C-alpha cells in the first residue's frame, strides 16, 4: 500500500532529499536492496510529485521484483497526481521518460505524449507499439512530428496501426515532407553528376555500406511525385532502387536534384556523403541547416565545418534548428551578434539549454 508519509521510511534516506537526489543515490548504488524494496513500496516522506518520479525510475529499472513493486505503488497513487506530473512541462525530461516506461495507464501516456518536455525518442518508441487511442494523440501532434520525422516512420511500422491513424500519417508525410522536397526540386536547374570524382573522399563510408540491399520490387511512388514532373519522379524511384553503396557514391557526385533528395535519407552514410559533395554551395548548406527532417549527423557536420560556420546565415539557421545537437550549437552561440542573441533567447521552439546560454551571453554583452 503506497504511503508517502509513512513512519516506515528507511533511516538511510534523508527526508530533505529531492526526487533527483534520491534517484542519483540509487544510481550510484548508495542504498542496499532492502532499502530499495521499501522505497518501491512507496514509503517515502516526499511530496507526491517527487514520489511519482522516484517510483517511475524504479518501475523502469531492470530489477523485475523492485520494478513490479514500484509500478504497483505508482498505480495506487491518485490518478490526478500522476496525470498532473505527466502533463507538467517543468518536470525534467528524463523523469518523464522513466514514467513512460513504467506505466501502461492510457491517461498518463496521453498526457506524456502531449507534453513537449517528453524527449522525442520516447514518442518514437511509443509510436511503434501504441494502441489506436494513443496513435491518434501522436499523429495529430504535427509540431513534434516536424521536429522528429522519425515518429512517422515508427508509427507506420506499428503492426496494429488503425486505418485512420495510417491515413493521417500518410497525409502528414506528403504535406510536410514530400511536398517540401517537390517544391525544392521545382526551383533547381539540372546539374549532372560529376563522374570524374574519385571514391577516396568517401572510402570510409563505402567500407561500412552493404553491397546488395536494394529492394527487389520497385517501391510505390508517393502520390505527390506521381502527380508532377515524370522526370523528377523517375529520379526518385531510381534512387529508391539503389543499394546503400550506390547511393553513397551518387550522393558524393550528384547534382542538385539528387542532393535535395539524398540529404534527407535516414541512413547516416548516405546523407554524410551528400555533405562531402564538393559542389555543395553555401546557400544549399544554409537551407539544409533549417531542415528538421534530416538526420542529426547532417547538422553535426555543418556545425563542425569551419568553412561553413564562419558564415553568419548558416550559423543562425543552425542554432535556431531544434534538431541540431546541443553540443554542436553551444560553441556557435558565441559568434552571434547581440541582435541574433536576442532572437535566439526568445525562441521557444529550441532547447532550453540553448536559450539559457543565449540569454546569459545577451545579458553579459548588454552590460558592456
């Protein structure tokens, strides 16, 4: 029976500790197993919100006995308390992640999915196994899908995907991703692949690429391509039928039309090869730096290329992209002007860590 104020609290757990501090001690192995069993039973003199965090951590752990006890205790807490915790965007993302792995309660999972503080990776995991009720909550959250397009891939791989969720997922993919590619293609002049380029610059990528992994049956063409330029559509189908190694070679040599398609590939080898293409222009890089449906590796490459990060428009595009790795973005913030810092610190669509750094530098420079 869960009791957040019981006198049975283990003496080894100081009552002044927060949920984060207790979790840190558990992770460090500071408590013997009998203490963990008592904690899992809910005997902690903590505010109920903190108790939820600790129980969720234990419930998502690898010790089946302690995890089971913690989940039982979590289920015995008032639903309004757990749902309130799940929908609170001030709760640390990792605590929300623990709760997502520790509960099967639909109301709690819905609240978590709607909470922008829940890491996108957790929504990707849920999308692949969610039941129809949760599928609906996931697929209507277009802001999160734009930030993490892999959610759609996971959703479409769900073996119990409902017809309605499937329809919405396909519509979202065509509207926000395939039409964007098609629009980009319309603005491009034809540029033929440079067949004179040696494979030396991509030898490391080719070494990791399988030789024969192309689909045996031609894939169905997305409607948005089928309805437009047949020549561009044929390029898209030809790329889909290539092996990974062939795509890597094409990505390194290709013209603008293929680059705009291949840079969005989910395979890191392929999109990395695009970024090594010697004909990539600064304007292309700036455009790619704004994309949220490219692999993080693409944005990491942009952020670590000195010849690109000396260009202010590219840096600005990258730091405002919530998909860009924080570790890549933070060093670039120092290069921003006071005006750019003000814009970045007020951008609610990016990581709070990035906003805080921008705010700190803005205040420092404003005082000079």
